């Protein structure tokens, strides 16, 4: 009976994550999903973690950061992996947003921007 309850909780979390992904402006879907961060069943928390990796909100990033110290080592490792991927992604985005460096040429003693 307990495994059935866990399976229902996991299915519900998955359905909620799918709904929240497809309806990002729904007022309660994402907040209800975030409330599962302390759920006792690891697959429910893992579903939340996967959602957070694609959500890109500040709240999602906080959940990922918190889950890096989850009691389940598999979940904590996955959270750390997402944390690293998001850090690299943010670094690439920041670099892409910066203007290209200006090239300067010296023409007969004068510096010319190119």
C-alpha cells in the first residue's frame, strides 16, 4: 500500500511539473510544485529538480542550490550537476551579452578603431 501511495505522489508531481511547464503563467502550479522540495519520497523531489533545471527562475535556482545537500546522494549529485550546467550556461550568456572587443590598428602612427 505504501508503494502505491508513493507512486501516486510521484505521478502527481510529474503531472504538475508538466502542467507548470506548459502553463508558466498559471498562478499556483509552480508554487505548488516548489512546495514539494521537502517531500519524503526522493522521486518526487527528483521530478521537482528536473523541473527547476528548465524553469530558470530565482526560486528554481534556490531549490537546486538547496538540493545539492539532499539526504539522498543520487539527488544531491544530480543537483550539483545541474548547478554546474546552469553556471556554465550563465557564463556563456554573460559573455554573449558583452560587446565584442574593439580592434585598433596603427596606420602611419595613428591609432584607428576597426
